[in-house]
């Protein structure tokens, strides 16, 4: 069962999806309530997670949002290591094409294929919080395999080198989420961008389509 939260971004077209785990939020809340609060858990629309939704969950658990550690509540780096990430960011494959050795991709051709390969166009760009500096640095997971984002991240899409894979249109592509589930870690993004985890999830949550999952 899923439900879509109100967002400021266009829910159609190429917007990626920020999946919010209610189970992880509930589990994290019990850890966060036992710690000294650091940061307003409902600030910046609950760090991009949706203040109304987060407040409703905390209220049901009889937990004061002003008395919890926000990093632990949302499962971010720097919080309790037992906490699970609440937000994972997902794009989808729009198509694939061959890329021959020496051919470039995206703006300015800052990446050229060292050998013949296949690239996929994936929804999610800098307009939705996929920071431009992630190109040639960060990975996404498609069908259980990690693949590198190559070239400059565009406004609404990015290009991923999928080598010998042939993902079909609509295949899920995970930008970051729960490392225990095989997803790239949000720490990969903090290392690549210089942004902190709170800044990243707040930007992503404000721009992606937010959907609550169990």
C-alpha cells in the first residue's frame, strides 16, 4: 500500500520518487526519543520528509518532535548507527542506447566512453536534487547492480553507464537509500558534493514526488 504526499514539484513527467518508509520512521523515533535532541525535527518541512506526515507519526507514538535527535529520526549519517534511512530516492529508466569508444555524453562531453558500452537515460536531475557534481562520481543501483552516473547531470535526467545490462523502460534506479538493502549510501553523496546529509534530503524531499511505503 502506498500513498502520495502533497509536493511542490510536478508529479508527472520525469520527477524521481522519494520513498518514505513509515516502518523505519517509527523504529527510528523510539531510538531518537531516547537521545538528546539535536536539530528541529520538523524544520525545513521535516528535513524534506513532510512535516505533517512526520508530526502525525510522532503524535501517534506520543513523542515530542522537539525532543528527538533529527539525524537519528531520519536515519541520516551522524545519527544512531542502528537507525534505518527513512528516505530513499528512486528514478526510472527511460531507455538505453549503445555508446561507442570515444563518444561523449551530456553537456560538454566531460565523459567519453573508454570502450564500447551501453548507457541508460534515468529520470532525476539537478532540478530534483540530484546534484550536478555527482556525475562521474556516484552510482545508482539498477536491477541489483551498481552503475556509474556519467557526464554532467542534466536538469531532469542523468546518464548511467550500464555496460552489458539492458534494463527495460521503467526499471527502478535507486540513487540512495538503505545500504543494508544494497542501495548506495547517502554518505556517497555527502562525500561527492560537500553537502551534509540534512541538506541533501531536504532538497530532494522538496522536489521529488514523495510516497509513503510500509
